[in-house]
C-alpha cells in the first residue's frame, strides 16, 4: 500500500455564517412578532403604540411571510365577518393592507416582466 497523497481540503462554512443564519431566523421571527403586536395594539385601540411600530411593520411587509402573517392576524381579530373600528383604527388597518397590496403588486409585475 502506498501512503495517501496530501491534498488541500476546502474550507467549510464559517462560524459567523452559521451565526448569521440563526440571526436571520430570529430577525424574521422578531419582525413577525412586531407585526402581531402592532395589529393587536390597533384592535385594542392603543393607537400611539400601533403608530410607534408601524414603520417597522411596513418594512416587514416586503416579505411574503409577513404579508401572510398580516392576513392571519387580521382574521384572528375579526369576529365572523365584522369588526367595529374607530376612525384611527380603520385608517391604520387600511394603510397596512394598502402597503401589503402595493408590495405584492410590485412583485407580481416584476414576475411578468421577467
């Protein structure tokens, strides 16, 4: 038997790459939690708390998972097919839905162009 020839072993994933993956998952989970909190605040008529997290929720709506989570969260707060909202609550919910639809519409237009 002859001895094995030395060879170069390729580098594997770095430790920071693994940590970044966990960070991305936790960031995504955190964004969804902020979305849930915002919608809950709106339906509980805590308008000032809802407005504080609103910009973060709008940014989170760029992901499909966040848009689906928004639909699910809205469905949880609606009893039957009715929800009684005051003007400010209605305004924030409509703005969230509008942002989600705009992002969704922009993505579908890009899919057709490509």
